[in-house]
């Protein structure tokens, strides 16, 4: 993990948050990809993924959420169900390093200052910026052309509960719709690789993070009631 980048990011986030309830924690899980190479399973975590996240709870129903996540995505045509992909035999791997900011919405009130067991399903969306390898395929070998940056829209659904007074445990799956079609090397943007393009060039790639997060809550008690 890029520690300098993560530290700078969270220093900015922590500014002026002393009057709210904050959550800081870690994410551990797996990643998978949906695109022009390999199987098209929507949720199939296979490569390890790690991350750190921060939430600023503005009410019992919504939070501003910021995160840094990184993981590898891989796929092989030999694992696909489509005979044409199996015959083609391509494979690739790519590394994703993502910064994300957005809004998390709870379906039920999630008041951290009430005693007893509390839990709620939630959804999250916003905007993600990520770095990845710009790939191309030559002679059945996937090769790196350059580093590149892209944007994605995260769409997350999860379930969280309090496991101790100051700890929140959550399980979630987050789909990222990207604005690139070359996480897999099928649509390189370098014009000299124009003849190497393959697959559906009109659809964008997706990547998915699935796993568990554990956050620690701290800060002054907010007043959620109307004055």
C-alpha cells in the first residue's frame, strides 16, 4: 500500500470532524473482474484485497464514506463457459489501486449511542478514481504498455452490525462500473495496437470487491434531533 498517499488522504479527511461520530477501520476480502476475458460471474472473489476506510456519520441513516483499496484482478478464458473464449485461451492480471468517496445510506436507523444489538443493511455509491496497468495482447501474451488512471462508479450493498460498543463489523459487495474497456488488454488506447483489439468494444469493464470491514468508532456524540 502506498502509505504516503494514504496518510495524506486521511489527514485531509480528519480536518474539522471533532464534533461528529467517526469510524476508522480496515477492509479485507477478495476481488474479481467482469469483462471480455474469462468467466462472467458477477460475484466470484478470488484474489486478495485490502483497504482502509473512514466514515463520517452525519445521521443514523447516512454517512460520508472515504476509502483506499487495492487488489489484483485476474481472469482466464479456460475458466469460461463460452466455447469461443476457451478456444481463444487468453488470460491477464492487473493491479487496481483505488481512492473512493461517496455516501452510505442505512435502511434502518443505526444509532451508535443506543444500547443493545443494532444492525442494518446499507447501500453506498459515489465516485472512485483508480490506477491500473494499460495492457495489450500480443502473440497470446498479455503485456503492459503503461500505467493509466480511470474513474468508476461504485455500487455497494452490505449488512453491518455492532459487535462491541466501539466496533462495527460489516460484510459487503461493491461493484465498480468503470469508464475503461481495457482492464484486460482487449481495447488498448495506444493507436499502434489498433489491430490487436478484441471482444465487445462497446461495453466497459467492471471490477468487484467483496469482503469484511471492521471499524472503530470515536468522537463526540452528535445530536441527531431537530433543535
